[in-house]
C-alpha cells in the first residue's frame, strides 16, 4: 500500500509541474561579443574577440576582426591611449606595450552587428619577497619514498585582499617541457576553499594569512628529475585580480574542478561563469606572475 501511495504522490508532483509555454513568450537569444584577454606583467596585450553563438556549436569560435569590429580602444587609468594592431594570422588585437602592475585599463569595442561592449581590468602589484628553494631527498613522497622537497616563501600584502595561483612543475628533458605533478596537499593548499585547475595549479586566497609571510611546500614523486643535466623544477605564483579570480574559479567549477581536500562536489548547483564584459561575455582582467626555475 505504501508503494502505491508513493507512486501516486510522484505522479501528482510531476503532473503538477507540467505546463505548456507559448513559443511567443520565450525570449529570443541575442548574439553577443565575447572578449578574451587575461593580461600579465610579462607579455603585451593580445585581445581576441569572438561571437557568442560559437559556444553552442562543436567547433572553434568565430574570431572577429576589422570586417566586424569598427573600433577598439584601450586606455590606461590616466586615459593614455594604448595603440592596438590587428594581426591577421593570430586573429588578435595586440599592442607593443607591457601592462604595468598596479594599473587599471579600460577597453571599449564597437562593432557593426553587435551591442557595443566595454570593461575595466586591473593588474595587481607584484608578489613581495618570493624565494624558492629545493632540498635533494628532503622529504617523503606519497608512495613513502625519499624525494626532493620544494619550498617557496612570499609575503602577502596586508593592505589588500589577495588571490593566488601556484604551480609546482618538474622539467622533462625528454620532451623539453615543464609538467605538473601530483603531491600531498598541506596547510592552505588542503583547505576546502582551494581549487585545483586543469593545468595542475591551485587557486587560493590570503584569507588565513593576510599580511603575513607564507611558506608552501611540495614533494614530487621520487626520481622525476634524477637524470636531468639542466633544469630540475619550476615554481610559479600568480597574484590574480578579483575579476580574474571570479572568472577562473567559476570556470574551474563549471568544468568540474575540485577542492583541495574534499574532491569534486557532486551536489553543487549549476555554475554560471563570471564575466566582467558589459553588454557581452568573457573576461578582461590581469594577473601578476613571478616564477623561479630551479637547477
């Protein structure tokens, strides 16, 4: 009898949710400009513009250039114009100027067939007092074997809320490339709020160490660089603007990213990817990068 009762309740619930919606009441989808530019202190601006409709097709995005874009204007916080040139090969608008840490930049894009868009992005100040070292056979890896101990120390800025991304990598002489590796997370990296990224990095904030000096360690699997004759490891830390932090964390959660200690959250709701492009989609934001190569 209980089973029949549950069945009747379920039918009533699903039936009650069913409602026909006239087609004329559905909102018509409007295509938008998508801006893709995360600038840093090491490379000049390189701005890519595309059409939002490409997100719904299993193909490369439709990259837009002067045939559609009628004006693209980039200025720094003092209203100095930064000239941009369109490169036909890469389909990007680039400048010969490096973004400067501590500066804001304003972007305006006008086009023929889309609503005009604009955005403001900020490049955070450089990371203070970063020092990276490694100790041969100074730790125990996840398999219980003696392995190298990597350490990086830096000082957080007490006057701002800061967001970071860290990457520990080893150098493969076979493929001439730095690669990420798995290691046991500890301290701030094991916090629930820490997010793993697709490239092996970890996103975290200064919530628990604001204004303090912080040391982060990693122990790679034993033997990864034993035969290397040149580079051994690379440690990179980025300080992300708040806009880039919101975009990156929402993007990783959308992709199914996991936290430092609890793994993928199967019960979270739908994730909306953050955008700071007014009237459009995408991201225009900065990240300051500092990296040390260890031999």
